[in-house]
C-alpha cells in the first residue's frame, strides 16, 4: 500500500492552496493529492461569464499545471475513509495510507433534488451558472429575453458563495435596463433563505438596491420543481408548506447543495454530513491527525474562496505544529468575503467573520456600491487566485 506523510483529498481551491504552502516545509514525495478531475476552474468568474463579460474559457486551466512540484497527483476518487488505521480507499488505486490527512473535496451539487431540473438545463429558458457546461446558457437567456418574467432562485441549503444567486439577477436587471427592455421584463429573486444576506449592514444595502431597481424579492420559498413544457417553477413556502406556481420566461436556478456523499457516509462526518472540524484550529474533533477546510468542512461560515484563503495558512501552521508535538496556536475567526456584483459597473464588497461582524479591508464603507470594487473582482482577484493563492503566495 502506498503511503504519504501528508495526504490531501481534493485538488480544488483548498487542496492546491494547502499543498502549495505545505510543500515549502516537506520533502518531495512526502505529500500527495487525490483528485479525479483533469481541469481546474476559477468558479467565481462564472457570474461574469453568465453576465456576458468573459468567455467561460477564461475560468479553466489544466489541473496538472497547479499541482506543486514534488507533490504526487493520484488521479482517482476516494470511496471510503479508514481513520482508525490511517488509510483511504480509492476507486482506481486501492488503499492509500497517510500520517496526516487533509480533507477538502468541496461541496456536492444536487441537481436531482429539484424535479425536472437536470433534464431542462440549457433549454427552454432554464439556465444556471453553477456548472461549466451550463454557464453560457445564462448569457444566452439574458441577452435574448425581450419581454416577460425573469426568475432567479436560491435554495435553503448551504451553497458556494451565498451571494452568487443574487449577483446574476442584478447583472440581468442592469442589462435589461441598459438595452431599453426593463419596462417589459419583470425581475424576481425568490429565495429559500429568510433574508437577502446574513449580515445586516450588507442586507440593508442589497434590499435598497432591489427597491431602487424594481427587483421583486420573496423569501422562505424553496424551488422544488421545474415544469419546462408549461414554463412554470414550483416553490414551497417553508413556513406554511403551501405551493407557489411561478410562471417564467427565463429562470436561473441555483441548485441545492450539500456534503459529498462519500464524506456524509464516512466516520469523519458530523451529524449534518460535513467534515467535523474545530472551527478555530481546523483539526478534526475526533481524529487528531485529520484536518479539514473549505466547502466540505463543518466551519460555520460562508463557503467562499476568500474564506479558504484565510483558512489555509491556519491549517498549515497547526498541522506543522502537530508534527512537531507543539500546541496548535493558529486560529481562524470565520473571515469570509463575498464580492456582490450589483451591475456592470458596481459592486458591494461584503467581508465578515463568524459573528457576522463586518471585517472590511478598505478604509471606506464597503456596503456602498462602487466601480472600483467591480474592477477589483474583474481584474485583480482572478490573477490573485491563479498566481497567488494556488502558488502558496497569497
């Protein structure tokens, strides 16, 4: 059985960032990443792809180009965890052992939980930014809609970047306005969440934006079915369980998400199915030589790349301390960030911690819509990701 000093499950944002940072302290061959995908995607760009700002190819790279030198890439899927004997089982390479395990396979998109969605995607006005294969259909629908009802949904589950479902609604509304169609198109944002955003400062600003632009909002309504032949979306009121039938001419669906099945069914999972880690140290609550971060973890904060950027150095420092038999002193405070695009030249930069307190970077009120922050998302954050985070530099 092959074995490594450090084994990382997941070669997405979290796995590559941790590997790049750890590699500076470990010898070549001591670490491996298990990741089945040959492609790596900068998914925050998909909002701008859906809004017609970038081609989707700008978000794609080869996975092999970001595996750090000296780190082995095991192209396989993990099917079982055996933490009692420090091993995982893969679908192609059997069992692989480790001294220390980092678990970060990302979140699972559950398209199947909305009846009729999977087979409707990319057709008859149904679109979603949440897959590389479907993101272009969002732009097709936005630019081709001349009149009617445009619906944008958010589920009541945890999702990648809690602000993304509304960002595309704001871009669509702005596009309709800029192209003299707004008075003929009703724009609706229907969410399973109790409010538009978890932090009051930013929620107030976003509700003002919706009021000023005429975007209709409805909360505590979860999408459960798409009826493409009738162009109807079926929502359930989460308070009364009553059914709402919503006609649409285009509908952007943010699908339900959850922990990956192979995590949920493993000894590493908490009662909700996430990798059960200490929210400060990122060490597993039961198995001391296991750590977790990113979207698959139990960390009670928004699931964003910006959160991973702050989690990774904490995890690496604590893992190295554990290796030396020292106390785990690095602590993660729940910092996360969500660049909320509100139009083709404006953005609200939400930054906050576990306690939902704003943790703003810049010396001005980030709840105000700014062109400068839009430029940050468009031109600064992508190279920071590819050349900074994934190289262990930022």
